C-alpha cells in the first residue's frame, strides 16, 4: 500500500476477514494467499513483487 501511495496510485483495500464477497472473489481467482493485488484483471499473489507491479502499472 505504501508503494502505491508514494506513486499517487489509487487502490482499494478489501479485508477478507470482514468482507465475505471479497473472500469469495479471492477464491474465484484461484488465490488462497494475501495480499493479492489485482490490476486490470491480472493478479499478483504472494506479497510484494515490485518488478511485476511496475510492469502492470506501466511504470517501467
């Protein structure tokens, strides 16, 4: 979140422990891990992957 905020990129945080729809959507993606980041329909799982986030966000 800090990485995105420092670059002025807006995002939405969805807490799967409080939002059953968010949990259902996570599982539909085939992901069982958090954080999962979804950018234009493509998901990045298993935490922070700066290179992939930069590529998906057009920052490279």
